[in-house]
């Protein structure tokens, strides 16, 4: 989300709720909500204006819920997406989901290959952990691996066969997946360039 779009909607909301948009208030809300897209912040503000009955400015968590839905619902949807990807692609393909929180959650559970290799009974137990961990990551700006490595890539990389690594499979909204991966890559390049300058 661009700061300009955020300011447009947040300032309008402050007018409605008669709240002075101080620099500290604006920065606090922006830092919490900057993971949303321009479209999501617009939808969240519209939803709040349509449904909120209280005269106080909503907390950031309410913006996130209005934009993304309840965390429990999002976790269920994310789990269904993972199950579908396991059934369609399995452990051999490397994958990129359109939600970085899914990547962080799968890594916390041992990685893509481990998740795909679980027996049904084991996976049922892992689902409970997935739900809890995903809700902890969802809506937060956390560092997530930009790709979940499959068996083909793991084996070929270990043997130095870098020309024989298949392209990862995108799961969900490809544009959204590409956008967050590119954002992570750009930030990594920036950090590396700064470290090089320091040295």
C-alpha cells in the first residue's frame, strides 16, 4: 500500500470519527497496516463506514479484519489451499503461495517436503498447529522464505545441477504471489547493497 493512498483514506476516516490525525497516530496505523494493498485499505475503510456504530476511531486490528476477514476464517482458507497444493503437486515441486504467512507457517512446521510426506493421521495433528501458527503470522510483516523447496530442487541443488532445477509452481493468485516475492527480493538487494557500502 502506498503512503499516499493510506493518507487519503485514513484522513477521511479521522474526519468522520472526529479524530486529529497526528503524525504519531498516522505513522502507527501506517506501519501496522502497510502490508495491505491499496484496494484492501479502500475496502476496509468502506466496510468500517458501512458497519461501525461506535463513535471512536477503529483500532488497526479492526482494519485488518475488515480487509482480510477473521483470522480463523483466513486460517481455514489457507489450510484448504495447502491441502489442495499437496494433492496436486506433492513434495517434488517447489511452490510459491500467494500468502507469505503460509510460507512462514509451513517452515515452522518443518518445511514443504515434510508437510507433503505426512500420513493422513499425522497431518490431522499438524492441521491444529497450522491453524494456530498461521493466525500468529497472518497480517503481520514477517520474513518468509520466498519459495518452499521441493524434492527435485533440493536434490539437484545438492548435486550442483542448477541448470536442472524446475521452475516453482505458483499457488493461488499468481500476481499477488509474484508481488510479495519481488518485494522481499528487492528488500534483500537493498540490505546487501547497504552492507557492501558499509564494508
